């Protein structure tokens, strides 16, 4: 089976694991948030890896960097949703801080990847 270039990226692997963590975290959110915050946070966390996958298929380094930047911005969107979840007492501050650290690791690696793509 062929392994695509994005699958080899450590940051993509981290985003994949992070997505699983967030999906598990949202299980305990109130059911009335199914089409609200749960949907929004699942979309944003899924978009991190999706942007990396899509960008890996682009021809130019500039285009690849654009999608890496989109992955960065959706990481920040996910962080915003986690802050909201904490504010609403859906997650504890401890859970928030744990996941915030994971986002910081991902965004740091995305910044490095983008710099490498732009040369």
C-alpha cells in the first residue's frame, strides 16, 4: 500500500491523534450542543489534518505553504472552541490546558513546516 507524503509528516500524525482526543472529549458535552459547539469543534479539528493532506497534493511550495497556514488557522479555531467549552463548564481547566499544550505543539510544527516550504 502506498504511503502519501502527508502521512509521513509528524505534524499530520499529531493532528490525527489530536482529532481522536477531541472527538472523545466531546462525548461528554451536552446533547443540545450536537449541532452547535460539538459540530464546530469536530469540523475545525478535522480540518487541521485535512488541510495538510490537501496541501501535499499542490504543485508549488507557495501553494503547499498556503494550506499549511490554513491548518494553523484551524488549529487556532479549535483552541477558541476549547476555550468556549471551558467557559461553559463542558470541560475542566485541566482538560483545557492539556489540549491547549497539544495545540501549541501542533502550531509550532506547522510554523516550522511553513517556513521550510517557503524556503
